[in-house]
C-alpha cells in the first residue's frame, strides 16, 4: 500500500480538498495526527438538475503510523445522488478488500456490492466525476456482483 511521509500526507490533504473544491465547496477533516491511526476525510456537495437536489462526494482515507511514515490501509471514495437512491463507490477495507458499490436509482433493491480492484484517489475521482456528469443517469451495467 501507499506509504507517505508527514510532508507528503500534508500535500495529499491539499490534493483531496482541491479535487472536491472543483465540484463544490470542500470540507476537510484530519483526525488522529498524534495517534497510530489517522483519518483524512473530504466532503463536498455539487449541484445537480432535478429530480435531485445535489450530488454528495465523500473521500475518506485511513492511515496507520509506521516508522517511516503513514501507510494507507483503507479508503472510501463515494458519489451519491441526493435524495437517494443513487450511489457509486470504491472501497478498500476488511474483510472484503477492494470492491465497488453501486445503487441504481431505477433498481435500488439490488445488492450493491460488486467486484473491484485497487483504486488510486485520482482514478476513483475520475470515475466518480464521470457518473456525476452523465446525462443518461447512474447505472450498474457491466458490474460483477461480489456475492453471487
């Protein structure tokens, strides 16, 4: 996984904020800087056309302190339509490892866990911006269910 020095992590915080500031006013929290586990979380709301009020973006990364820096151990990159339903996300956490979430506004009752690979912040952001900009709307076509 990714290992960042304190300086690199500080730069990465600015990158998280910058990416989301382009779609809405980003809010960043950084908790645990003095602990062994640290969480960076950036959120933003972005305008959408009716029937939605806005799009919600949330990028959270969890790091563990190592001798030589901070190691990324989990991430949660989310795009949600508000009001629900509608969601695309890339996650890395135990016990599932890397996977995707998708909830289509037209088929919200379906299971939302799908096969996915490791994603960088930039690749996840590019993918989620694609769904934000889609005129045809959000869907889960082509994804492979994680369970089933």
